[in-house]
C-alpha cells in the first residue's frame, strides 16, 4: 500500500466507547479490505466541512471486544464538533503501528495516549517539513 492514500465516507454512529476514555472517534462508513489497507493506526489529516484537521485513523477489528470485522474510525486532534451523517475525507500520511489486543479499557486508554503523543511528534515533523 502506498501512502498518502485518501478515503471518503459518511460519519455514522458507533458504540461511543472512545468518548468514555477521552478518545472520541468519528466512525466512518467505508468498504475497505485488508488487502487494500493494512490494519492499524495511522497518522493523517482529514477534511470536515471544508476545514482540515490532523488525526489518528484506525482500520481493523476492535480486538478488545473480540471483534473480527474491520472498522474505520478517526480520532481528530482538538476537535469537538458533532459531525454525524457528514462526509469526511481522510488522507493517510504515515503508518504508526499494527492493531494490539489489550485486556482492559484502562490499558487501551494508555495505548491511545501513547499513540496521541507519537502522532503529535509526527505532526510537528510534518508541519516543519512543509
């Protein structure tokens, strides 16, 4: 898979688990196969209502819940809008890590905090290189 890659889909309602641990995500209705996109966490940017934000997209199963179906969801940095039913375009800029199975929401929260810190480092590098 070559990066950057752009994906567009509609924001749909999810389980809202992310918001309970401080990482609300936009769940995107997309048909993607793991042959065309490697499962894992990415660094990217997204376009919502003609505004651009940096984000951490995730593609893959929610292993903590024992799911096997792939989902596509996006944590958007410094974003506090309700965007259900809106189209969002996500550009994947860098692959960060593969999915990791964790045993609790507390461990998942710590993992996501690490992802956020690493994403912020990539953001600084991305902005500096532009």
